[in-house]
C-alpha cells in the first residue's frame, strides 16, 4: 500500500479539527491520528495546579512513540495507538489497534517540532487563526469536554499556552507547504487540499 501522510498543525483552537473533518468528508476512508493521544501522563495535575505541568512544550509529548506508530502505518503495518484521559491527565491502560489507510491525517500542535516526523510527512499544513478566536474555542472545549473551570483555563492560557504558542508553534509556519488562514472555512485553500487528496486516493 502506498500510504501518504498529511500533517496539520496550528495553535490550540485554530480550527485544525474543522480541516480534518472536511478531509474526512471528502475521503471517508482516510485515517486520523491525533497527537493529543501521545501526551505524557501528568496525573498530579488538577484545576487547582493546572500550570504545574506545561502541556504546551514539545517535551510534553511522547514523540518517539508517535514516530514509531506513524512509521509503521506509512510502511503499511498496523500499530497500537495509546489513548489519553484528559480529565485525569494520564495515558490510559488500553491501546487501540489501528490499521493503515492510503491517506493518514496527523494533527497536533507540535507535530512539526520533530524533524523526524516532518521528514515522513507528504504534505504539511499550518492553520492560521487569530488569537482571540483560538482562546474562545479553547475555553469552550476545556469547560465542556475536560471538566475545567473558567479560572483554570484563563490561568493556563495566560501562563503557558500563549507563551508556548509564540515560542514553539508560530515559528513552525516556515515548514508548512500550505498555510490556511481561517482553517476549514477557507474555500480556496480547501480546493487545493482536496485536489491533493484526490490525487492520492483515486
């Protein structure tokens, strides 16, 4: 199987998931791999001490395992993917067996940080969205899906998320093959992306 990898990065709340959803709608047989599954465990973290561990640095992720899994998939072999509990901030005990597809989408805030991962990506996308929109989306998600309080989200964003974005994520634009302002709502960029998807899958 000739497997192709599309990497999608951008700040937290930038709209990466919308781009992923539109690719999946265009090519339902594609496979999504989320870098979020590869966070390292930090079970001592709670709403009260949310900044005691920095989730917005490259070393917050198990990049070696992510590379191993992507390499297996790119070579047409199944892998065992970790699962992550975002309420308790720890890796789950169970792993999920994932089979390769012709098109694999990997999304995450730090996927361009590791040159080994950049080197195996066939297309690198950066989703570029204004900071105020990204913060609002993150606030809504963390409260509704991750059991967070407004105060803890604001504290984390101010102390670690925002500095991490400008230190580690924003500079990764230079590696992107395509920068997508406004994410999945940019119809011109989506047409270019879909032509690449069609060339792979049909």
